[in-house]
């Protein structure tokens, strides 16, 4: 009996110890959807979610109230979306449509090529766009004027991050470099990411750090001012196609895809104090979006026909 009690006590200690170092996933909002969503983006620190159903049907939910409204948009296959004050929508045709808070059209930009990345500034006044043939272009939304263009040694820009004050724009480029520009388009630095190819970049809320990940299956945390690598994770075992940095930059979510099928293989979670990337206990194919919340990272997942759930990862 004494031995059994000792074993039970040890088991409880292990459970409590593991629990103190693991992640918890808590429901934040449950949303009804009029159709199956292909993907979703989290806006305004978790106050809004925008989802795409079918080819071009867009819907917006206010959180946590779950109030839904349709977003008017032009016909065409929606492939990308980015939030700021308003919404930027990217279409397979190469069109970028920028809407204001009231969902009125502010600007339409014709890139005439498949879009690789779209990023809208927090104030909604700048939109950065890259195609599969070009580095990023930065446009003034009000005037429709092309302000400046980035550059690469070869290949295109695959992901873009814009600091809230617009004085820093970071591009993950196909030539394995991460480039940072000031608000006027001056190159601040070009940092070799050390990755086979970076696929995504995510700035912390204060823009002092950014995470970048890609084909190698690792995540790097960089100092935004210098481009210096601050920390690097271990290998997840899969290429990483999406990253999302928590507000304070100490935690990162990662979308891992199977290298052969390119189907979701895992949702990685990296606490930058530990090199190991852990996998969250969720079905990776159910995840249709990731984002920042006020108190942690957010997952948007399909929960069943006509239903999605937004969860906090803490």
C-alpha cells in the first residue's frame, strides 16, 4: 500500500510538473459560418476574424460576441487577406482590393500576376504586395501611388511584416535573405536567414523582434534593428510555411506541412527560452488561421459543419 501511494504521488508530481511547462488551449469564441471556410485571418489583437468561404465569399466576426456580417468584394478567387484599419484582399488574378472600416472600396491595385504576399499597415494607409515574380512593392492607399520597391538577388518576396509605426518593413525573400527597410524604402540591412528558404515572417507587437521560418524546419528570432539572430529553435522535422509571434515575442506558433503531400502535419509551439518546438494537441488539418491576441496566441479551427472555434494558446 505504501509503495502504491508513493507511485501515485510521483505520478501526480509528474503531471503537475509537466502541466506547469506545457501550453493550455482555452476556447475564446465559437462562431457559426454560412459555408466551409478555406482560411481565416485574425485582426485587431483578436477583436475580429475574417474568413473566406468558397472562392470569394468573405465574412467578418466581432469577438467575443460572434456577431457576423458579410464583406462585399469583387468576384474572383481570393487567395490572401491582411488586416489593419480595414482589410486588404488579394485575388488569384493579381488584383489587390483595399477596403476601409466600413467595407467601402478605398483602392484597387492591379499587379497582373499571382500574388505571393499582401500586408496592410495598422493604419490602413500602406499596402505592401509581392508576386511570385517580384520583390515587394509598397503602395500609398489614398493616392494609389507606388512609393517604392524592394530588391532581391534572385527570386521574389514570400512574406512581409509592417511595424505599427510603418518605420520598419521586413521581407522574407526567396534568395534566403531577410531584408529590412525604413518607411521611405531605404534598405537597413540584408540578413542571411541561415534557412534554406524563408517562407514566412512575423513581427512582435512592438516590432523589436521578428520570427522567420521556412524550408529548413527551424524558427529564428531576430533583432529587428540589426537583423541579428537572437535565438534559433531545433528542427521540427517538417518545413514551416507559417509563423505567428506572440505580442511579447517570446512564443511562436508554426504551421508545419508534410514535405511530400504539403498537407498540414502539425502546429508547432516554440517558447524561445527552450530550443525545442513542441506540437500542440490539435488536429493540424482543422486549423485555418493563426493570430495574436491580447493575452496570447490564437488559433482558428474548424469544429464541424458550419462551425469554427477561436482558441487561446497560453
